[in-house]
C-alpha cells in the first residue's frame, strides 16, 4: 500500500509524543501531522498545553472531550466487573481503548489510515493502543517511533532541542504521571526502586491519614443496574459523580496504592497510584452485590471479574470473550440497584449500611424471633450434612489406618 501523506498522532503533549511530531515528518516522510488529544479527565492545563504545543509545531490539532463517555462506558463497566488487577483498579488501562478510538474517529473523518503513538517498547500502552486502532481500522498503518528507533530520554531531549520542540515543562518533571477520572499513576525517578518509600510530594488527589480531615464522613452511594447514579442523594452525571467521589475520598486519605505489578511483557515494576473515587465506588458496589446476588452468583462472578480485569489490563476491549463475560455480568447487574452507606475516616473506609429492593435478605427469615422459618425443620438437613466425610472417618476407624498425608 502506498503510504498516505497524513499521519494521526495520538498526542499527550509530553516529551515522547512531542518528539514524534518532527520525527514522523523527517524520518517517516509524512507531510501532514494531525495531533489528537483526548480529554479523559486529566488536568485542564495539560490539555491546553498540549494544544498550544501542537499548534506551535504546526500540526492540525484536535482536542476531543470524552469524559462522559469514558466515565459511563469504561469506568462504570469496570465497576460492574469489580475490576482490579493486582490491587490496581486499571485506571490507565481502561483509558487507552477510548483514546485510540477517538484518534480513529478523527482519522476516518479525514480519510487518514496512518497513525503514530509515543509508547515505549517496555510498557503495556503499546499493546492497548495498537490493538484498539487495528480492531477499529484493520487497514491501519501504525508507527511507534520511540520503540522502533530505540530512543533514550537523553537522545529525545537533544533531538527536541535541535528541532525547536518545546520541552521546558517535561524537563522540570521528576515524575512520570498519567492521570484520568479513574485514577492517577506516578512513576519514574527513585520510585522505580521497590524499597524506596514514596515521598509525600507525589500525591495530589489524596491526603495522608495524618493530614486528613479530622471528622468522620458518612456518605451514601446509590446504584442503578450496577452503575453509580447519585452521591448523598444528589443525582450526578457519570463524570461528575466520579470527580466528586475523588474529592470526598481523597480528603479522607482513601486510595493510595503501592504495588509490584506484572506488566504484560513479564517485567515486574513498582507502581504508585492514587485512586480515591474508584476505590470508593468499587467497594460500595461490592457491598451491594453481596446483598442482592446469590451465593453461587457471587462465587462464580469473582472468576468472571478476574477474567474481565485481565482483558481490560491488556486492552482487549473489543474482544469477543469480553462480550461473553459482559453478558453474564450484565444479567447479574440488573438487580444491583440500591444504596450503600460508607464511613470514611483518616484512611479507613467501612461499609456501614446497604439497602435494595432486590435484597435477598429477609428480616422475617433471618431474625431470631420469628416462626416463618421453622427451625426444627433443619434437624434432618443438619444430621446428613457432611455425610461422605463421616463415612470416611468411620472407614478410617474400621481399618485402623492412620489419618493424614503422612500415613
Ligand atoms: N502500569 C500501569 C498500566 O500499565 C500504569 C502505567 C501508567 N503510566 C503510563 N505512562 N502509562 O496500566
């Protein structure tokens, strides 16, 4: 296929993606660079800066506001699946498919089929972004200059300086940060050392327990069909609800996560996250599921949720397996409506109440003080419980054999 003259660059405004702007022209021969920055809830000034930089470098720039779609179709799907990978609520992971999808939308409008992104060859984002682009546009040509040319940070800085790429902000940054509505990730510098305690300065969304408000916060999270719909009785749009949850939980020191994470390529890396809102909503959602789903549904769903989380971690957003898992998840979530009361205080988060029209709990059945459930009817059931174990023990006695693995 003859290479097209236009390339769509998935653009964050950081050093890696900024270096790509002159590079795809000079080294890959494109005439027109279109930059796309997708707003999934990163700081407004990052979005503005990206647009300014791109324009200063003469690209045709698009900013796509995808916050509500991201919140509703990505974050809330993660809630329904209790999504968690090695203790991390997948905030970066679930943003990549929508970012790539928006770049594909822009490309389709412009009739472009070539893409570039700034991912390195070590991380997960390269898999997520390239899979999403190819799933939505099979004929796409994708370039990953940083990975393909084995660029190092110092080489990139030198190249950027020689090409007039504005990198002042990038140079001042010690930490590598990725941020969206579902969470904030902080990497780089000494944080890479698994045994280096994260300094307080890396945290922006969460207070430390000692600096948190000295007041108990109780709040109600309402759900409909597995998705959060209101906080303290106030109905909010998905993106606004997550933003409010981030503030409430963050000031109560909820959501700091420090983990060793197994990346797709097998690298073990140390990761720090702040995920106050997502941790709050996920915890409340589980509490409601525990009230309305059957024991078997709950047990089986933990496996479904783990599979969903793995697919989401790998960015396989448009995989048929995911559709199948979501068919099961969706059928359970129809009943996950109701309200959960949470108590937050200096880093602790406790569920202190739950109610639902679909609750399987029945006061009359469970109470000590009623006759609806005739307790004497349990006698035969109890007597025959563990029948096979009992038979085993009588056999052991009869044969005079010793019990246990060393026998
Ligand atoms: N390790 C996390 C993940 O793969 C988050 C990485 C965030 N940083 C980044 N530059 N994308 O989902």
